[in-house]
């Protein structure tokens, strides 16, 4: 995608956003709070599609409290009229809590995609915790095998808070600098609006368009069980589009850049 074409895309996205001309959402939701045997489903995955799914591209939203990211993703899919969003819906909280007569535990759904991550992330308060860990492992494996393992590109969507994460945390000396290999800081952008990527190609593409971008060092990154760590191990291109809560317009512009990247390399 040439830069001039990209800017046109960016303009069209914003124009549609501002004028509110959004086509009716074609939704194909599969919401599972319970599985077929009536047990609580541990990962409450909803899939929303507009038009045909992409062959090897997955968009995913795992933190149910990050509403700006969800809305942005759904609006972008409506504009594109293709593709699906995998969305974890579980009562609007960041963490997923499983509470039954037998067990009570909770976990951050973006810390469970590796074994080490799960071990640290699962907070078990009551009941058979070993069994809970085993069930979570099976559920995560099923999710990865069904939705993720065949992807060539994963696009994750997140939001952060004014006192939370920003690109500043990733610059040398910052709290998140360890395990990163490059960081690009744009003076034009809100520091809370940044991309977190796992490939040099995505880093070059997005930083070349004046976004804040951090490139994970896939060799030295700490295994915290996040999807970026799992994707890097599988050599799947991963882009997290992360924006400040409420920064809907800028997250939309970020997704326009992701769309340009998808068209350049995957479609
Ligand atoms: Zn998040």
C-alpha cells in the first residue's frame, strides 16, 4: 500500500466515523456461556462476522471491560464488510471468574496462552484447583486449535487507562522495556495509542506511518502467557492495536493502518 493510498483510506474511515454512516451490523454470534453438557464454559467466546471470514487473519478482543476497542473493531469490520471478531464476553470485567458449587477461581484471559502463564495467572480460591488448571488448559488448547493455530496474522485489540500503559513504558529505562527490541515514538500521537507487534515487517510498516510502535523481542520476552508470546512461538504475525480508553477515533485510524497492512501482505 502506497502512503498516499493509505491516507485516503484513513480519511474515508474517519469520514464515515464522523458522519455516522454505518451499515447495519451483520452479526453472526455464537455466544456460549455453557457448553452442551450444561457445565460452565471457561472461555466465553463470541464470534461476530460481517461478510465472509478471512482465511488466515483473526481479530480478537479478550478483555471484556475494554469497550472502546470492541466498538472500534466492530465499526471497522462494518466498513470493511468482511472478517470476524472473536470476542470474550463475560460480564464486563477484565478477569474471567468461574464460580460453581465445586470451585471458585479467576484469571486474566490474556495470561493463559502458555503453560507458565497459566500457572501464574490462575488464582484459585476454593475447590479442586488442580482440576481447574487442567480444565483451563484443555479449554485454551481447544480455543487455540480452533481459532488461532492456522492464522498467519492475529490482530488483538486493547485499551489502557490514563494512569496505565503507554508507549513511554517501552522506551529504554521504562518499566516494560525488557524483552523489547525496538520502539518508535511519534510526537504527533497520544502516547497511550500504540501498536505492539512481533514482526520487523509490521514494525517498519506502522512506524513508517508515524504511529507509536513497539517490537517485541521474540527471543528474550518474558513468558507471561499473553497471546503475543504464544504467537511469536508459532511464528504468527501479531499486531496489538492498543489505545487509550475512549480514544475511539484514533483507534479507528490505527485499524485503518492495520487494514492497509492486511491488504499489502495478506489479502
Ligand atoms: Zn486489554
